[in-house]
């Protein structure tokens, strides 16, 4: 393999740490979610049915972009078709899939998360809900791909969430933001009888997206 063993070990350690965070952050229960990271033509991915706190360096699991196992003996996550579809159709280097409770609840109610907060712009716009299909199926992966068009995250009907990014931290942060927005909508939608939440317009989301592109520290010495 062309990838240096030390690089792969570090990447696997980061992936396991991210998977564990999905549990401690309340985004998954048990082994219900999965995480992956792409390194060139190799995809490191959490194995199927193994609690994240039991994963160690010797459990490294990796496939190529066709899903052929390259490293390890543990069977990759059953949601591998979704992960590979993201990598084949985007420039992503990390994917996080969860069964976050508020997001899953919203996925059963609407075809699109109403834009109650400007952070929807960080995901590319109003978050779509991919129609239900059996978990682990190519049909689900196809629905997800359509829902992710021009987006970096979507809801999966009666199932959960999937987000991607340029790093595991970014993908996980997008998952957390999506779960938070779903919680806000659920709290506001029925909290005051006879009142509906104010929703942001497309223009307001576009303005937020432009502002977010310059958010944070843009250089090492920026004040």
C-alpha cells in the first residue's frame, strides 16, 4: 500500500474518537451510526455491530471505492453504500451518519426541514429529507444522493442523518448543527397555539451563506 502505516494509524485513531463522540454527544445509541474517512482511494470505516469503546488499533477496517475490503477482518458497516456514494459524487474526505433523535423525529414529519435558523446555509440551504428505503440498500444510497444535491447534509426519512465534510471534525459539527436545528424547529412548531415559527427566506439564507464563508480565523495572525 502507498499509504504510510503511521498515517493510517493516526487516521484510524481519529475515526474511532469521532465515532465515540457520536455516542457521548447523544447522536447515536449503541452501534446505530457509522463514520468513515477517505484517504485517496482508501476508505476507513467503522465495522458493523462493534461498540465503539471496544475498537482498537488492531480493528482497522478499510475498503476501496468499490467496497472491496483492503484492511482488516471485521465486516464494514452495513451502510457502506451510502458512504461510498458520497465519496464517488463529492469531494468529501469524511462522512458521519447518525440516528440523532430530534433529526429522526423531524424526518418523519416533513419533506424538508423548515429554515428556522441561518445555520441551514452552512449545509448549503434548506435540508432535504431523503425518502425512506431499507437501511444498507442501494436504493437508500440513491435517495440520499439526490437529497444531498448542492448540500453537505440531509435527513433520512424514519432513519437519521448523514453529513460530510473536508474533515471528521467538520462532518461531525455539521451533524450537531443539523440536530440542533431540528430540535429548535420541534420546540417552536407547536409551542404557542395558533402561531407558526418565522422562517427565513431564500435571500436571507444566501446572505447568511456569504457571511459564513468569511467566518472564523482566516489567518494565523488575524486579530
